């Protein structure tokens, strides 16, 4: 009862199924729910570019501008491509569904595995980055970054367990605070740089060509900055969560997202260049930029607060999409069916809990370090991008609907570009940790196949097709007793309702104990015969299993075992008693034609 009240306190009262249509999201709230991940990535994407370029010296930092422009173009291409996906799959066009529909099951499973990994990493990276923003503003909290990360994951998970609409209300204000505060920072900082009332210190321009820098370093910086694209696919995954008309509203929100994302990302990169900011271990680039533009005043802390909140709550996008993708995989029998079950608040609770648990483990293992987690990031998402866009090309060529030729070229361009980026990320970050994801994706796909095969075999064996009614069966009811008490008397009464020929079975380990039991049995045995099985080696299960084997020489005989079990009034008292019933139930679990029935007798104190 206490656990029930605690659950109601944190999760809320159950919602009826009819309420589901009222849980849909409007465009403003949907932008906050599905765009928080992508928008939050601008808080660290520029920094990831600079962290790589600075390895060649501060002169190489001038390459940040052309790299940022290339990434902005890539964002525009991907957003345009996913607008076509939403148009073609108005019921929800995640990479798993689109790839499975057009390229086959294996491609769909690869996309699904890549996205599941990406969603977990999104939670870990965004929370770690959010805590980094907090510790940049309040340095003494740095030593507590891991507990803060875990607390943040728990908070976002609980908010999502309360329902989609409530989680949307949670992230709406921080998302718009982040967009608004960064917009003010970029406008004021840009005006200051333009009219020279804020001191500039731009990077020294690198001479033309790649001398002293190297193509590999440029590609590595580009791949690091491509984290700005993570989360773009979330809108197409979550189309069913929008209010009608779902597809039209999703396309509008995706367009808003692309425009805001490009503006903020380019703005931060340009100002970081103009003000000559160099990445530091103890302070983020956004924090340096805000401090440079506004000093240490109130607005600096407003920007840091907005950045911290959007990064922490960016995990909400994964908590919205991971359970939904898990539902589709469970529906198709590739992961356990429990992931397809909706909880009290009309959300897929099991997916939310699993996502939070795995992300928490990652944060603890990597000590909440954003830069340690980043190399694992983005490989999966760009693999899913590539498969999704290639699938759309196949779809346009197969159906040849109106405008198919230019749509296929657009999606084809998206597939080529994102495929190139995926290979670049895998190559440049392979030794830094990307190899883990490269190995994990086929491992997950293999697990999907094994689970699916199991479900198929179960369905085949349970099918009634070609099945003939079996011959009549007989049932032998046995009451296992270790003593005679009120709980045993109740179990004997229950066994007699199952069969008038019920028997009691006692395994003799101590002859004196057997004698005392037989003395009481005539009065309390209620006419049920007592069978004593000798156990010279003091084994409880050995003689019992041998006796059952003898009964089951007849293949049409069922054996029902009735277990009397008394239940203590307090949970902590369970460990004080011999758990013989658990041992017997475990031994009988995989035996054919054996049914174990537990008859509890509840103690009052």
C-alpha cells in the first residue's frame, strides 16, 4: 500500500484509454518536446569543433567557420529530406519503419539498433553537458557532477512517466528560455562585434590549404561538429503524438527546428571566432561567450541557466522516442513484448525505465564526462539517417508518385551526404570509442533475430492449426508437508476441492520428526493419506522428484503439487524462515505436466 501511494505521488493517478487523444501535442509544445535534443546540441557542437582544431594550434581555429557552414548546409539537407519522410509516412516515419518497409527487415533492424543506442547516448551526453554548464557557473559543484547527472536522469524519467503532455509542459519553458536568451546573446554580441563596443580577438587566419593541419584533422573536427544534427529525426519518429493534422503540424515544427538550429549554431561559431575563444577544460565555450559579452552579470547566469536546463531536459526527446521505437520493435516481436505495454499514464513505462537505467550506468562509468561520451555519439544517428534516406529513394522509385523524381534526388542527396558523414565519424573516432558502437549495433541486431525466432517458435507450438484434441488426462493431487499446522490444514482443505483422492507427501529426514507428525496426522489430516518418502542422504528434492517420475510413467497423468506456505506480517521477516517453497517451485518450473499451487497462510504479527 505504501509503494502504491508513493507511485501515485510521483507518477500520478491512472488515465483512461479514452484520454489518449487529449494527450496530443500542439506545435509550440511539440517543438519543445521533440526539438530540445537537437537545439541543445548547439551548446556543445561548436566547442567540439574547436577542441579538435586546437590540436594543430590556435591558428587552425580559423577553420571553424567553413566547417560550421558545411554543417549548416548538411542540417538544411537532412531537414528537407525528413520533411519528405513525414509526408510519405504520416503515421510516423522513424528510420526503423521506413527502412523495414523499403529495404527489408535486416535494414530496419540495423536502423532500429542504431537509434536505440543513439537515444541512450543522447540522454547521457545531454545530461553530462547540462551538468558541465552548471559546474562552469558554480565551480565547487564539479566534484559532485556524477550524483547530479544521476539525479537529473531520474527527474526527467519521472516526468515522462507522468505522461507525454506533462513532460511537454516541463520542457517548454526551458526550451524557449534557451532560444530567447541565446538569441539575445547573438544579437547583442553581433552588434558589439559589428560596432566595436565589445572587444574582438579573432583567430589568426590560417594560410590557404591544409599545410600544418591535415585533412584528417579537418574531417575529425567536422565529424565532431556533426553532433549538432542529433535529434533532427525525432520529429518524424513522433508524428502520432501531434494534434491533427499530424503530418502537416510535424512538417511545420521540423522547419522551425531547422531554421532555429542553423541560426543558433552558426551564430555561436561566428561569435566564438570573432572573440577569439579557445576551449577550456573548466568552462564551456557558451559560458565563455556569455561572460565575454555580458560580464558576470545577471544575464550571464540567465544564459547559463537556460543552457543547463535545455541540456538536462534534452534527454526528454529520447524519453519520448525510445519507448515509441521500442513499442514498434516489440510489436514486431524483435524485443520483449513488455515494451509494447502502456502504463498508467498512457506512456510506454517499461521503455522509459530501461532507458533511464542504462543511461545512468553510462554516466557512472564515464564519470559524467561529456568529451568521453561524445566519440560514442552520432555514429548510430547518421547510420539511421543514411538508411532512412536511402529507403525513401527506393520508395519514390517504386511508387513514382507526383514529384517523385525531384523528391528522390533530394532524399538521394541526403543519403549520400549522411552516409559520407557516418563513414567519416566512424573512421576518425574509431579508436576514441566509436568502435564500441560499431560492434554493439550488429550485436543488438543478432539479439533481435534470436528474440524474434523464439517468439515465432512459441507461436508455432501454440498454434491450433492441425492440432487434435489430446486423450483424457488424470490428475494426482499431492500436498507437500513438512509439519502439521494451520497453514497445512488450509492447504489440505484446498487440495480436497481439487480431488477427493488427494494425498499428502512428507520427506523423512529425521525419524523422530516423522513419528511426531504421524501422531498428529490422525486428528488433523482430515482423512487424507500420508505418504512418507525416505531420504537417507537428507535431500528434500531427490526422493520427491523420484516419486513424481514414477507417477508420470503414464504420459497422460498430470501432477498437481499443493504447497502450504505461511507469509510473515513484515517483509524483513521473510529471510528468517526456511524458503523451502521457493526451492520446490524452482525445481518444478521446467518439468512437464507438473502444476505447482501455492496456498498462503498470512500471519497477523
